């Protein structure tokens, strides 16, 4: 069994034992299950737990939950076991005693993991990552890890765990016997508007999650239908399980409400389409479908970008996640669950993805107007997606026409920034630096340069000589029909 970390950490006793000391968690392990099969197989278990899970499960779950994008200034994880309430130290990958004694909501739970953060959307990202990390322990015949995000457990934790910041959601984990992994494709389009998604993938969940990232510079080419289908299914598509008689989805929903039904939109150069995972008219929760429904015609992307300038301007496609009530925790958590799924599926497909959240009230109104969607559908996440912007041209010796050798900053990642690149032939390269939102901040125009090593030095100023803020930046170099991009961090 492979490990995500090279250090060997001594495993501790099962979580059912009473522990008074701090706990160093074992290193997360890599299983053989793909993100797609976990998404197709997962379901929530509300009861029937026994508290005999090993800390190996907690290790993977906490590591996974902490890998998701941040939306605010703080993030805290609390873990309630039969012994104590612990606080997770992500740097040391350890649990430190926060409150002594048994303070679980569910007496059968092995542990209950709560996340405190600024935004419900971020809590949704983390919850979904944790759920799939638990399902990764399953196999075709079953497993022993079941879980469920519970509002009652969340309320209990806020009253009894003494968290530093309010806990947005608690995942309850325990041992039971699930039905096992399933590959059956339930998402079949009733009108052939989308091809069937695939329910298995070549990369394991943990390996994909270890590389999880967001990029904001895209190739201008739109996504293929297969990729569109796969992304839409991953975020909010139907699966084989049937909780409470309803057709289940890749993500859980509070009380089986499925708040995002008919509130997810796909935007491309030809128009705006609504994603439907239920048979017409689209509201029957016992049914399953996988189709796109026309909403507006024409390229609405310029208006969308103007309404929300923070979204990457070079993305060819956007997925708009809407809710009916931005003040309720359920819809906002669910939007975050779907957001994590879109980003993970993009990584699995070798695509580029970027989550923009939270959406301000002004941006929300502008997006509704720009896309021509119902005023009752309130955008809360915009997922930008497309092919990565990388060079594809090769010459006879299989070397790129152009490639970035290195981007070197000072020891503190401060300016000046030196960008070294190599040309396979004499050319006139164009070099552009972008910020994290995909906006160009500095252009470098050169004359004809010789083949071989070349470089530029950036002083940290934009085209208007204004000093740019610290953050993540991208360098894009084009020459001889080839394009190459690389990312770097700028500090101040």
C-alpha cells in the first residue's frame, strides 16, 4: 500500500479506545478507487453505526477535507471521539485535545468531524471530500466506513464542543456494511442531449486529490460533449442508490430536498442551457435523467464576465450553481458539495477549472440579467472550465518550440522575478503575465530573438506601472505557433 507522505508515522489504537493524550495520525493511504466510482457509489447512512473504525480512516478523511480550496480567513477541524474532542493540526497531521470527555451527538459514531470556516460553500467542499475519502475504503463487496453530514450533530457540536468559531457542518462517521462499489450508469439522457458519463476512472481518488489545484488561464477551445457530460454528472448527476425512495445523486442533500434541482446552468458560445437530472418537467425526485434544456440563445459570456469581473475571462465554458435561498445553510452547503465535484472531475479529465465564490448580491443580480435565467435562481458559485493552456507543437527532436525553464524570485518570492525560457528556433515571442482571475497584468513585447536560452525580468509592476498585489500569477509565452504557461507565487 502506497503512502502520500514519505515519513513513517506510528499508528495509534482504534478510535473506540479512551485516549487522554494528543494523537499523531498515521500517514494517509492510497486506495485503488477512482473519483468517479466513489461518486457513483456513495450514499449517506443516518444510523446503525458502531464505533470501531481505525484512526487510518480519520487520517484520510481529515487530510482530504483540508485539501479543498479556502474561501475565508480561518478553517478549523474538530473531531469528537468516545474519549475527547480534538482539534486537528494540519501541519503536524495530528489531533490535539480540545475538550476532554465524550461529547458525541451520536453514541454509535466512531468520530464526528466538524468544520468551522467563514462560508457554507467552503464547508460543502470539505464535507464532500471527507465523504468520498471514507467511501474510498470500500471495495466491490462492501466495506466498513459509512457517514452522513448531520444538521442535528452540527447544532449539538456548537453547543457542546466549545469551538473557537461556529461549526458549519459535522460529518458523522461509523462502522457498518455498505452495499459496495457500483459501476452501473444511471445517468441516461432521455433526449440524447448528453452522452452517458463514465463511472470509473484511471486515477485513484487520493492521488488526484493530492494534485488538486485551480488555474485561471484557459485554451480558447470549448469543451467536448463528453467532457461537458462528465462534469455535469459529477457535480449533480443521478446514481444507483435510492435514499428514502428518491433517486440519489453524486452529492448528499439535507432531508433529501435536492435544493439545486433545475438550478444549474451551462454557459458556452452558443447560449445558456439548464442541466436536468430528473425526467420532464424536471422536478420528480424519484426519477433520473441527464439532459440539457435550452434557456437563451447567443453568446452570453461577455455579459457574464462583465457582471462578475472576478471570474476568469479566458474560460470558454462556465457552470453556474444557483440556489433559491442564500440565507439557508442547506442550499449553500449543497452548492459547495457540487463545487468540489466539478473541480475534482476537471482534474481527473486533465482540464483546467476555477471556482469563484462567494458571489456578491450585485454580481448575482448582474449574472441573472446577463444569462436570462429566472430571478428566483440565485447564483452562488461560478465554475470556469476548459482545456489547459499549454503548448502542443513539437519539432523533429520532440522538443517544444518554446518552453519555460524556470521562474526565479528572491528567497521571499518578492520581485524582481526572472523568467528563463528557451526557443527551439529564432522567433518573436509574446509574453503576458496574468493574475489568478485570468486578467492580463503585464505584456512584454520583444523583437526577433535567437534560438536557445532567453529571459525577461519583471519588476512586479503592471502595464500602467502600478505595483501589483501579492498572489498567484501565470506567465504565458507564445512563439512559433506554440504556447506555454507556468504558475508562480509573488510575495510582498
